[in-house]
């Protein structure tokens, strides 16, 4: 991995983990807890691909395993996020562009459900049956719901930061709605026509300049 990728990924993972432990874990929501660390891995894997996604997922999971108040065996969540990062990275489009938010949203739901199932499965292998007492169905539903609600506010930003730090030309390419993965998510998922707004501003600026030039020419002729 490039140095800027490592630096940005480490910073985002640490911030996500701190927010996860100090804020989200204390909300006392029914069922699962919104998983900001998982969403960070998903956002980075969608930009960097499956190999980097697996490395980032393993590192993020290992830090989550060691961060207090972790009550499970170290390496359990690292294995889960490593697999999630690899699989999400495989879903990265070849040209890095998506035309709608449906693809990333489906990836988030699949990652939330898959990580919960993998975590419960690995726990069952080591004798941890906590998921059975809580209710696996409730965990799957709430995990997918919470992550899906949180994703539009986190994943597009993470992807935009990852592209800018990686000097990706798509980060500065034309701002048409839906052309970039992050802007496409925002425009389709939240109803914000970012590209249209930029285009409208450019047209207004051009018209103002033309009108000023016309007035200056008229004054000179007089």
C-alpha cells in the first residue's frame, strides 16, 4: 500500500473506533450497535480494492478486538473485517464510477448482515453463544438498519477523502450527478443534486461576466 493510503486509513480507523466506543456503544439502542468501523472499511475498500480492503479490514478489526471494553477473543473481529474488506473490494467497479446509490447501499447491507453472521459463527466455534441469547434475527435486522441509516453520512465522505489522498483523477473530474461514486450516492440517496447546483452556479457566473462586459463596451462607445 502507498504511504498516503496507510496514513489516511490509519487516521480514519482510529477516529471511527474512538467514536464507536465512546459514543455509539453508549446509545443503548435495541439490538445491534451502529458499526462505524465497518462502514469505514467498506468506504476504503470500495476505493482501494480487495487487497487493500483486506489489509485495512484486518487492522481495523484487530484494533477493535483490543480496544476496551472488548470481551471476546482477540482476532475474532479482525478475521471478520478482513473477509468483509476483501469481498467489498471485489465489488469495486473497474472505472470507479457508479450511476446510482443502489450499489453502495446494497454493499452496506450485505456487509452488515455478513459481518454479523460471521462474527456469530466464529463465536459459536469458540464457545461464545451470546448471539443466541440476544436473538440472531434481531441482531441482523438492527445491524443492517443502523448501518444503512448511518452510511449516507459517512461512506461518501470516506470515499471522497480516500480518492483525494490517492490523487485519483475521479476526485476532481466533472461533477455530473451520479458520475462519481460518492456524489452519485449523495444525489441518489439523499436527493441532493450536487452536479446540477454546480452547473447552475457556473452558468450564472458566466452570464454575469457577459453582462458586465456588455455594459463596459457600451460605456466605451459613448
